[in-house]
């Protein structure tokens, strides 16, 4: 049986590719049908008959391959085909999506699941339209040279972490291993870690981890503790709008999500072109990054969006995952109570 | 057949082989010398290049350090002053503003204090100056601006010492590359150092980039600067600045060598390394050294082509000269070798002709005093000797031919005189007669004769002339003629011999002599009268087969001495008696061991044989002698005459049946 294993695995991987393509086709048909039914117009491919609805979208960070699917949806005309005239705002530290949504400066935003639950509890009535990144990429990274090889080695060490919602998993991780660390706020870079200002740092696998590698550290010189593998797999990027928007313009919200998913699936099918498109946004923002890094990010985001390799599941928020995150937030005291899954999440898929 | 069908093995001339040998040896020497020279000069050059790259790099490093150091002093003084309360905040801000005004590289600067340092107060705006259109403007950061998690704030705070930030583009979105130098402010509180905040200056890296850009070693070499994360800060290719790092370039091109160099650079190491060119596109040498202050690293890139351009050109020239030299050498060697071997080749060709017999070919004249000259002279000598020898040989051959023709004549003379018709007297049955003479190669002077003197008397003779050749043959002819003439006049054997002797003795200057046995048979009665002149004893075989030598009267050989007397003896034959007369060619015949046939063997044979017919008996005797002699050459004429008396009334010879 052992001998048969690789073949099975290979054939299943191959089948996944075909299945992906097949599902992409089914998905398009499925998406097209309700769009036609709801808009009531005769043909979705002739949207000129209907005036385009202007909407804005705010990603939670600077332009990068993390948002490649949205850029692709825009560039390839998937939004326009669904009657949307989408403006993608430039994200960044000073433009948190919750605030822009609350202020009415954006219609749709991309937020981490935990952050969205916290913000909703804090009074921003966010609704999850789709859970795009379904697998967590958060890591704790340390240098082996500083004597950190197993989680217990972190005890009493300085560990840099981002804001509240990024500390839930590490804190649970530390509790699990019965250790206490000295938390240090983490900025936008891993420079403090690289300069040994801290012993360990938080890192997204698709971003900071690669930045560390490309600052001259080899994987075998690093101890990496992935939160997802420690049973702390929190979904990340999701698409959100305000409850009011969802109530008033459900078709627009639905169209936005469908086109976004189509953009991502197209990007996965055309990684080179998708990266070209993403790089045009990156370069437009004059960001100090490069294609190699964006390629890494794209590849890892793709894996995080389809942990099961099934395109039909892209965008799905699992109740269990939601409740795991929400309960963790509750336990950490970041929220007072857990919003009902049905209230928080609009099941579009 | 197959051997001749094969193509002959490829022959390489001496000249070609010599040239090949010399050129191979020379090439090897040249290649070794060239390779050694190339390696050595390469190593030497590399060492020199490393040294000059090192001094260039270090000079630039100290230049950059100098610039950075100048920019660092004022912020450090301000931080020191604020921390120790030597100066108050307003004063510090004035110092910062003055610094910005006086320092073209400085773009902004501020004082950012910890919130708790202003205990009891709400968070206030942070004082910050920035240059706008060349003027220093006070532009405080809003109270809601949380800088506590900015790198330029956290790095000095957590590391406890001034820090250069990673480079970044200015906030205004321009293209000016900046870096912030942030100095922590420490307050001494009861002996405990308390972090109060940071003093920052934002500094344009343009002047650094200019310094680095000035550095371009070789033809297409260049220098580049990387930050402590390997990010490219200065590079001739502007598109790479800030966007790429040595590591991203290495990853892009899958160039682990570049990554290794990058790791050494960001770790503040100094070194000289070769990169295969996966990322750069061509092999390069790189010298790198750290900037101690900012912990950045400066790299000096020298393309290997440039590095070895002169060396390559030099060695190309050497190779070209070498190739030219080889060609010249090849021509020279071929020329010399063919000049040396030309006479040899010519001689070889001529020798073939000489071997074919053409001794009159033109032999080349080589007037050199070397081995080839010697060879040529030897050839001339050889030809001369050959010619002489052949001339002699021709002469000898002619003489021999002449002699041989004389011998033939002699033989012809000899044979023409002998009666050769057998049976000679077919009408007479009283006796049978057969004779045979077998001349040796060199003609001897044997003779035999027989004729009827009247109707009942037969004369027979067997003789042997001394000497050989024509004289002997002529002497034999004379003897035979004389004998016949005299016998017809005076039919007594002794008288005949005496008269013939006298005739021969006259004018016999050559002193030739002839032995002879002659006899007259009265074939009515069987009386045989015979005489002897120094001849062998004939054998008489009785009818009963008993053979015995016929006793001969003494008598000297005829010829040299005149007036000799001979004796005639008479015996009476019985019918069936056979007389065998012969010359010494029979009994003195030799076998291969030079043993003589001898009288005993002769007598033995004649007793043994059953042949009675004279012709058969004669032939049998010849056969016996030949069988005895085997392959030994016949030295003398062999003559046998056999006479059988059948009785007076016999009507025919038994041999004529």
C-alpha cells in the first residue's frame, strides 16, 4: 500500500487541477444565473444597458500580491461585467478599512476575521461577505543562533507582536506551552528582530517571513512556529461591508464578491499575468518591494485561500472557524460577547 | 590475393614526420609555458586587483563614514543635552532647526518623547521640522500620530543606541532616498537610565549615492551600496534601488553564490569573491566592506572581462605570435626536412631503376659533406662497382658460351665419327655387336669402331684419348681414321697399333695419347686376335655366364713415343662367348661418396646379369653404372662395346629376334 501512495497522491493532485477548472466553469455559470435573475435584465454581458454602480474597496494594506485577485478582477473587467465600477483605494497603516467603512469613505473592505469581530463589537456594524483567506499564515520566528529551537526556549524572551488581534494566537500558544514572554510592540518591519532588538518576531508566512529570508537568513538558521500548525488556525482576510450596505444594495455586494472570487480564480489560473497586474499596482505606489517577494506572497496567499485545493470553497467562512476565533477573542477580553454566525456572516456561497 | 588487394599502409614521409614531431614537442612546450604564464599572471593580477579594489573600497567607505559622522554629531549632541537637562526642549529645537538649515543633506528632524515623559498631560503634537522649498518649516506631527511603533522610534529604544533606519523614499513621494538617524534620549534617574524618547534627523542619501556612483573601477565596473538587510541603496541601475536586494536578485536568478556574498555583506564582513554571473549576466569579481556606522555594506563590482581584458589581449597576442611562429616553424621544418631528404628520395627512386638493371640512370650529385653526401657518394661507388662487376660477368659469360659452343662442336665431331647404326650387320648371324658412347659434359676422347675386314673377319676397337675438349676430339678422330685405314691394309692388331702409334707420334706437339684395345674376330672360326695399347682389360663372358677379365698383352698408350712395338694374342671363342670392352669411364665412375665403380663391381655385374644380347647387355651395364653414380656428375665419357660370337652357323643375333 505504501508503494501505491505516491501515485494516488499524484493522480489526486492532477485531478484537483481538472476539478479546479471544472469548478471554475460551474462557478461562472452559477454566478451568472442569479445575476441575471436579480438584475432582471436580459444579458449580463451587455451591462452598458444598466448604468454602472460606483463602489469603493479598501484593502487592509499597501498594494501587494495579497490583493492580486481584486486587481485582476478590476483589470479583467469582472466587476464591470457585473455592473460595478470599482475603485480600489490605496491601503496602509493610516487607512484602516474599518474606519473608512464607518466613515462611508469605502463600501467594501478587506479585514482580518479577528479584527472584524473586534471592530464589530466596538460598534462598526461589519458584515462578512466572504472569507477569502481561510488558513492562517501567522508565524513566530526566532533565530536558532540565539538559542531558540523549541517553544519553551521563548520563555522570558522578548517577542515582538502586532496589535491586539495578532496577539491572540501567540498568547494562546504561550499559554499552551506554559511560558511567559516579554511582549514588544511590532512595527511595520522586522528590522528590530533582524537587529536583535527582540528574540522573536511575528511574521506572516507570505510576507515578513520571506523578508527575513531575503535579509540574509537561511531557513535552517531560523526556528519557525506556525500558529496554524499549533491548532490556532485563524482565518484571515475577508470581505466586509456595513450592515446597512448589505441591506440596501445586496446585489452590489453579491456582485462584488462574485467578481472578486472570479478575479482570484483567474489569477490562480494565470499566475504570471496576475503578478504582472499586481506589480503594476506595487510600482504605481513606489513601494520598496520586488517581484520575487510578490511572487512568494502570491504563491503563499493562494495556498492559504485554498487550503483544501478546492476552488468552490474559496470565500467560505466555516462556522467552526468563526466560533473558534470569536471565542478566543471573548476569552482574551477583546469582545464582550460572540455575535451569531448568521448575523456576522452573509452566506453568499 | 587478399594481401595485394589491400591498400598499402599510409606512408608518412620523413619530412612530415620530422615536422610533426618537432611541432608537437614545441607545441607542448609552448602550451605548458603559456598555461603556467597565464595562471601565474592571472593570480598575480587578481592579487593586485584585490589590493587596489580593497584600497578603493576602503577609501570610499571612509569618505561615506566621514559624511555620516558629520550628520550624526548634532543629533547626538541634542539628545545628550535633552537627556541630561543641559538644554531645554525649545533650545534643542532651535539647534535642530539650525542644523537643518546648515546641512544640505538634512531634510527633517524632530524630538519625539515618550508619553509618560509628559506625565499628567494629554498626548500632544510632536515637534518636527521639515524642509520645504529650501526653507525649514515647523510642521508638528498630530497628537493622533502614534509613533511608538515606528522603526525609527523603536530601534533606538529597544537597542539602546543611535540607529540608522533602513532607507526609504521621502514622505512627499519624491524620489529622494532618505534614512533617519535616530538617537535615544536617556535620562539619568537615580542612577537608572530611563528612555525618554528620540531625536531624529532625516537625511538624504543623495550625497552618499554620488560618492558611490563616482566609484567605477575598470571599464564597466561599478560600486553599489546595500543596507543592513541587503536592500540596494545605491546602484548604477536606478530601477534596482530600494526595490531589489542582493537576496531578491539571488532568488530571482537562483544564484546561491550571490546569496552567500549577500550574507557576508549584511553580516559586516569584508572580502573578495568571484560570482559566476547567474544574476549579473557575466562573471564578476566583487570586493565588499562594511560601513561601520550604519552597518551598511559597500560592494565594488569588477567584471571578469574587464579584469582580465589586458591579460586576455596579451595572451591572445602571445597565442597569435605563437601560431605565426608555428606556421613559420612548420614551413621551415618542412623545407629543411625536404631539402635533407630530397637526395634520399631521389636515390631511392634511382635505386629502384638500378634494381631493374638500368645502371646508367643519372644519380644525383650531392656535394655535401654530411651523411646524405656520404650516402650519395656510396651510391655512386656502388653503381660503379656494380657496373664493373656486371661487365666482368658479361665477359666471363661470353667466354663460357664460346667454350661451351666449342665443346658442343667437339662432341659433335666425336659423335659424328662413331658408327651408330645398330645392328650394324643384319645379314650376319655369327656374331652380334652393340656399342654405346655416352659423352661427359666436357668432351672426352673416347672412341669405338668396328667394321668388316673381309667376309669373315670383323675389326673392333675401343679407345680413350687423354685430355678433353676439341683437341682430344680431333685426336680421337685422327686415331680412328688412321686405325681404319691401317687395319684395312694390314689386318694384325699389333701391327695396326704400332703403325697408328707411329703416325700419331709424328707432329704430336701437344703430347696427347690414346689407349686402345683392338681385336679381329674371325667369325667363321671364333678366333679372336687382339692387342692392347695401355687400355683396360675387357671382360669375357662365357656362354655359361662365367665372366673373367681378358688377359692383355702389355702395351703403351699410343701417341707420344714413336716406334713402339705391340703384341698380338689370340684366343678361340666358344659360341655364346661375349666380349665386353669398355673405357675407364665405366670402372672409374664415381658415386656421390667419390667411391669408384671398380673392376670387381663390373665383373660382379657381368656375372650376375642374364642379359646376353649385346644391346641389352650394354644398356643394362649403363643402367648399372648410372644407378651407382646416382646424382654424382659424370666425369668422363663412358663407352661400352659388346661383341657376342654365336658360332659360325648361327643365322641371327639373339638381339635381333
